[in-house]
C-alpha cells in the first residue's frame, strides 16, 4: 500500500487534518457549538465554488469564506449556541449559492463532488504543505487563547465578571474552527466534516473528564480513525469518507456503553 505515492500523500494529509480536527473539535463540542461548525463547512462550499467560478483555487476560497463567516458568528458571543434557526437559514442559503455558482461553472462539477464528499486520495504534495502551515498556525492561535477559552466555556458568567472578553474569545475561536473545517473538508468533504470534528471529541469526552487527557485522546482517536479508514478503503474499495465515518460512529457508540465519570468536565481550578 505504501509503495504508492498517492497513498503516502493521503496518510500525511489526513494525519494533519485529523490531529487539528481532534483538538479544535474538542473545544467545539465542549462549548456546544457543533452546529455552528457544521454551518461553516457549508458556507465554505459556497466560497470554494465561487472561487472556482472566477478561476481561483477552491481551497483558498473555502478558507476565506469560512474565516469571514466564523468571525461573524463569533461577534454574536455566547449567544451563538442559541441561534440554531438563524444558523440553519444561513447554512441553507450558503448551499443555495454554491449550487448557483455550479450552474454557471459546470466544468467544476467533478471538483464540487470532491468538496462535498472528500477525495483524500487525490491530495498533492503542495496541498500537504499548505495544510501543514495552516495547521501549525491554527494550533498556535488556539494555544494562545486556550486558558480564557476554557474558562469562558465552563463558567462564562464568572469569566465575564473576571474581565475575560467573551466576544473576542468567541470570535477568535470560531475563526480557528473555520480553518480546521477547511482542512477537514479536504479529507472527508463538506457534508461529512462532523465525522472528524465531532465524532472523536465526543468519544473522548465520554471516556475521560480530564481536559488534557481528553484533548490527547480526541486527537489520537481522530488520527487512528482517519488512517484506519484509508487502509480499510484501500483493501475494500469502499469510499474513504464512508470508512472514516463508520469508524468514528462505531467508536462513539462503543464509548456510550462504557461507564462515565461522575462529572463531565473538570472544575475551573483544575485547568490552572
């Protein structure tokens, strides 16, 4: 299997995206903003198809649109988790624009299919370099806001009283989510971003209540599921995205059968 260059590229790209998704997705699940993350992927689809229409690289169009949308959602502050209806409308509108752009650029249809469902086996080395650079920058940004982000996520009222800028933290975090969504879409597609962004973090939070071990477990699960999914797809001839989705779902359902801790997350003093 590893004698094929395209498989090596697939393992490298999926590994980078999976680790980023596992870490960023852990905070996304913890904050109850998974639907907002899903909406960002659909908004990114409109950006990718729109950039393809004018002859630009779809990846940069997706990244630009998701960053803009993530910053806009972040301006709603902590209220974003209660705006499911508004987010759903924006999500539908973004898909509508994506279809409109495809209508005027029919030669982009095959690339659009790859955006929707993923095509990690077609990743090139230049794409891996882009994913690596953006992934490292994203993790550095997440590390810079990690402490106030955890504080604001677990005890927002107390964090606000202590002077934590909740709106700024929310905006920065959703911009970080936007970049992670753009990377995951290269692996599993826009429609299955939930697979890596939500599945492994949700499983990890079922298995441990400790923050740092949860982050490590989430990233490890995402990496293992991505790599085993690619391996399963290679030997079975099934779609890669399907294999990764099945493994993520099985891991989560198995975690539900295991006993959970008495508390979902550590108290605030435990993160100091």
